[in-house]
């Protein structure tokens, strides 16, 4: 049962071949027996899930079911869920029970999905390996000694190991696409503003965007249709109509212009990974796409730009954690300053502190122009490069990550080495563009991802490109062997 | 750029973070690495490029200035570390 994709399960539910209660029990059993070796979940909401499944089955028998009614999913623990602990992977929020639902949660609930629980993540979504979580690292189902990527590492591992058919995630610099690549699943980061950020705990507000971790582009299309759309509670959420993305998957790529990004395929990419990406480009060409070469000359500056802009916004966003209204509070504060300093120092881990400190530095008097203002100008250049590239191509293509999954502990000593993992993904965040990672092969028996980027609000074309690729190849159907099969 | 221990301490104070003595050398080293890494932006020729204010170059929407929130104080205060009679408790500020 767990080998079925979300779309297939939707069909089985519609055909009466399985009930939501049966499905929910099956996945909850898998979580209970297999998650101890992965640590993909922070909270499992078994009772609520079964109650939601009963309600979904009732809706179905009353003829009120939609395509997502009764399918189980998991939410990244960055999304506020009313009455359920919402930790954001941090000791700071270890005892925080959200009083309200995020818009993403509310919309998926309304569509009838069953939430199995909340998934592990890098603390406050700051990390590329899921090793900064207060709840311990998540392991990669393909090799338990390796990282699943981050920050949506729990969602990625859960979907890859078939503990959930799909999960939500967030992507600020690659946090959906990079883990999707490292565990061999499909990750979608929509256009900035496509999905509401209301109730999604903020890291860097001009970059954060909610998206999906699924087993296929078709599944991503189903979920995005339910999640996307205007929300007056998020002033950056754009009022642009939401198409039925699943209905738009024709699989036809005739006339599609696919841009091979020169800077994505240069010497920084190792040989086997490059072969997988080049093979994927040939598949798209065989399907009727036209390959063109494009260049993003300022792309090399995207990581340093990001590591000014994102920490600056994080230092501001995380100033709300002061030990007064919610979150961790230190014991016996001497005075108000001591309350702030010790509560924050005890509540945040090392990586979060580094980013707050970096952000505070680049925003401080005397440095603002040299760092923050300069970075926002370079960001404009990077966005202009993309605009120009989209004059020549409809979809851009490259690798999602420089290498397959690395070992636990391999990059924890050197933050800059860790940051360079997101070298291919960060550009799309800086420019607000939608991006996807789809499985496209294996290097040393580990999955690698094909990275596709489209123009603003062109998720339909992006999903269709990924869908056509998946119809023609079987990489997305490969599952980790052994316990998770 | 290499940061000094004193600079890191000053930033930590601005950020209301207390860094234990034992962790200072690592923070000084890591932050110096990060700032050195982002220093390469210096060489980018940005000319008269306008800094980006919004990824979609959009303006913030306006709405009528009317009350849209209802009172959830009790719900919200359930997450507070210390409250009394509907007020958040902090250490004494005024002697």
C-alpha cells in the first residue's frame, strides 16, 4: 500500500478499494516501527489522524470528497498546527503549542487530508543537513550514515522511506529541493508569494516559501492546487488565480525551450553527477524540447548574497523570541537583560546563533551599506540574469546539488562548506522563482536530482516538464531497499 | 575580514545573546570565515543598480484601516512562561 503515490492512493480511495482509516493505520504503523531508525518525526499525531480519517471516510460516503480527502500527509514542524506542538526544530519552542493553524494547514485540512504528524527539520530551517535540529539529526533512508539534506530533512526522509505519501516543506535557499535530491524524491518550491506564509514560522521573509515533498510531479500538482492562492493574512501572498495544476499535466513538451545553464554545468560539478544531468537533458530533447545554452553570469555571487540577506532578515525575525510571551525562558533571571540573553542563549543552537550574529553584524551601524545594501543590489543583478535567460528559455536546467548525500558530521565543523551545498538552489530564492528537484539517476548508489527552474508563476510548465520526464524515466519510482521497501 | 573577540562580544550584546567563554573561540573563527566569505560582494560592480526591495518588484497592498483581529489573549497566554491577571510577568524593571 505504501508504494503507491499520493495520486494513486487518491484513486484507490475514490474507487472504494481502501478507506482512509485503513490507509492512516498503515502509515502510522510504518512510522511507529521504522521511524526510530530515521528520526524523521518530532511529533506523531496518531489520535488526531485517526479522527480525521474517520471524518474523511464519512465525507466520502456523503459524496463530499475531493481528490485529497482521506490521504495521509505530514507537515514540516515549521507550520503552526492548532493544539499540536510546533517546535520549528528548536529548544526555544519545545513547549510551544500553537493556538492557530497556518493557512497551508487550514487549506489542506479543508481539502480533507489526514495529518500523520510533524516532521523534523534544521532548527528554524537553518541548515542543509538536518543536523542543527534540537531533536537530533535525521538519517537518509538510502544510507543511514548519511544526511537527508535540510532543512526539510524530516519531510524528505519520511516520504522517501514511504512513512508518508507526501509532506509539506519550506524553501528559503534550497530547503525543499536539496533534501528532495538527496533522498531521491520530488521537491517543489513555488514562486515567492504563490503560497501563503501565514502561520509558517519566519526565517527570512523575502525568501521563505512553502512547497511540497512528494514522490511525483503529479502528486506535487495535486497538493499545490490545494495549498496555493491569495491570503489577505500574508501581505506578500500574491492575488493571482490558481490553475488546476494536475489537470494541466499534458506530458507534451513539444516546442519547450530548455535552457542549459552554463554556470550550473561548469567544473564545479563532478563527473558522474554531470553525466546524469546531461542524460536528463537528452531525455527532454527526445520528448520534443529544444535545448538552448543560457548564462547567469552573476550566479557565482548568489551564496554570499544570500548569506547577507538571509541572516539579516533572520536576526530581525528571531528578535521576537525574548522569553516573555512564548518560548523558552531561563530560570531565575536577575533582571530583564539577563532574561533576554540567557533565554535566547539557552533556547537557540549554535547555527541559529551564528546567523543571528551575522545578520546583526551586517545590519549594524557602519556596515549596512557595505553588506546589506550591496547584497540587495547584487540580488537585483542575479534576478536580471534570470529575466534575460527566460527571454531565451522557458525552463532552466541543472543539478540540484554538487554531490550526492554526504556523511553525518562531515560538514558540521565548517559553516561555509555547508553553505556551499545550496550553490545551485539559492538563485531561485533570491529571484523569487519556482524551482523543482526530480530524481534523475544515481551516483555511488545514492540518488541525485535534476534541478528545473521556471519563470514567476509558471509552475504549470515546470510541473509538466517534470511530469513528462517522469513518464519517460523511472527514477522517481526507485525506493530505498531493505527495511523501507 | 577577521573579527576580534571584542567585536563578536559587541554583536552578541546587540543581538541579546550571551556566548559562553568556552564557545567564544569557535564563534570568532566561524563568524570571521562567514564575513570573509561574504566580503567577495565588494568586488561586484553594481553601479547604479537599485537595491531589491521585493522579489517580484511589487508594492505592498493596502487595506482599509479597520479592526480585523478578535481577542485571543487567553489562547495566546497559554504559551507564556509567566502570566498573572492577564499580564505577562518579567523581572522588575523600575525600582
